[in-house]
C-alpha cells in the first residue's frame, strides 16, 4: 500500500489519506474543559483538538469505533458526521445514527471507491471494550486493505483491550500499520479494570503484528487515561521494541 499520510488531531481523532481517500477516525472536536455527565460517571476533556473541523476539507469516510461514548464522539464530532460521505461503525451505532451511517459486523467487508478510481476495502474487526464480564456496548475496529495489495493492511483498533479477537486480526492480515487506542482508560464508577489497551497490551499487539509500525492513539486529552506517552515508551523500551513506535506531531502530516 502506497502514499499513506497520517495527521494526528487529538484523542482518538486522526486523518488518514489512503489511495486517494480521506478517512477520519472517531471525531472529537470539542474544546478543552468540557464535561460530559451521564447517569453513572462524568468524563472530562483536557485538551483541544489540533485542528478544527472546518480546516479538514473533504472527508470521504468516518471510521467510528462506537457512537455511545463522548470521548470517541463528542458533541462537535457528532455534528460533523453529516459532512462525511459515509460513516462506518457498529451495526447498533448505524441504527441509532441513521443517514449516512453503515454498520459492519466483525469480518464484514465493504469497498469504498476513491475519486481517482482506486478501491479501498474496509473490514470490520472484533473489539472488546474492557473485561469480558463488563458490557460497555458494541465497538468495532477496522482493517484497511488496497484492492491491488490485499495482504498489506492498516489496522485501527478502536476502543479495545488485547484479547483473542485482536489476535485473530494478526492471523488474518499482514498488518503493516497498527493504530492502537491505548492509554489504559479507567473509569472508577464502572470498575477498576482498564477499558482500552495498556502498554503491555500494546506490546502483545506489536508481537502479533510483527511487521507493523505502531501508532498509539487515544492515550491523552481526557482525564480517565491512566497511562501516558512516557509509560508507553518505557514499556516498549523495556521490551526492546521502542523503535516500532511512531508518534506523529499534532496537526502535522506524517508520511508512513
């Protein structure tokens, strides 16, 4: 797969440019300081996005891991969805969102044609948002493959911990770029367990995707993250694979 550009915007939000298509992960554009109150907990946003929605230009596809948590789809992000041609998400999320939303079950595929005529295949992947006995609602990850290079894949994990469903992604695809939602998110009101990948989970994923560049995402910008960039770097250094990490600068295009 050629000509892949990545722009980190903040939290779980990044812009990928692949085969002439512009894809946005979990849109979050609200400013720092916002609080999101639910019946069980309150989420606090600590950082503003590096780019505002009006600066993004055309968005062909939104890769939305799930629609029911504010740190993956905040108020401005939800308003942004109508600007995309297609929103790919869970089946339950697509039913709630309607309009341009399309739901993918695990391993379900959809082909997206770019303006230049090239085709990108998007496959929904399994995700588990926390412990096996804790229901956080359905979440999906995504694998992107080019029609002419089907075995060289980009993986976007979405909010998931390491478990056998993620391992199966590595068994099915030759992942060369792994965008992992990390930070070991913990919300005490729903339990002590981590709800997204820990640094140790990321190391397991790196071993499963042995040829992949690892791009951590969704590890900062919200109060409920329990592991920082430094902790992720330290863990990867101890495992002897720090060189596999790539940290794009916020708001800047990075060639991968």
